[in-house]
């Protein structure tokens, strides 16, 4: 499990970028799986890997 701020720091992007490009993604793969605990947003690393793979499939581009 990884917190959105930690993920943003690791990817060297702003938190807002993840929200706009992953959580609001409306392509065939759907938005990135995540869950919230109050104001905190978390990603399960396995779900993130699977979603990234699905999003890269030719039929989901």
C-alpha cells in the first residue's frame, strides 16, 4: 500500500497530476483503483501494476 504523496514523490510528479491523470482517467481501463481514508488516498501496489498493464494493452489505448 502506498500513499498518494509518497507515490507522487517517487514518480517526481505533483499529487494533482496523479489525481487528474489516474483517478479521473475515463479511458477503457477505467480510473486507477484506489481507496480513501478521510483526506488520504492510497493505492495497493499490485492493483496499480495490474491497472498500468491493462491501460497499456492495445485495445485500451
